C-alpha cells in the first residue's frame, strides 16, 4: 500500500516539476518561441513566479536536484 502511494507522489512531483520547467522557458518548440518581451510581460502581469513559489520549488526539489 505504501509503495503505491510513494510511486503516486513521485509521479505527481515529476509532473509538477515538468509543468514549472515548461512555464519557465519561452520556447514552444525548436522553431517557435515567444519573444522575450512578450514572455517577460506575461510572467510579470500574471505573477506566475513569485518568491514564495520559487522557495517552495527549491524546498521540494532541491534535495534531489542539486
């Protein structure tokens, strides 16, 4: 029972990490991307990354990803 819970939690953490990784880059694909000005405004206007989120990400993933 605990093994499946641990597997589910690890899988969820991996998905969340991929989501944050995707949001932190302006690349849509190898050939398509947002301009840096558009991306910067998108991040700032929508408060996608703030200090609290960045600290949480570091606390969750810092041990396993130095």
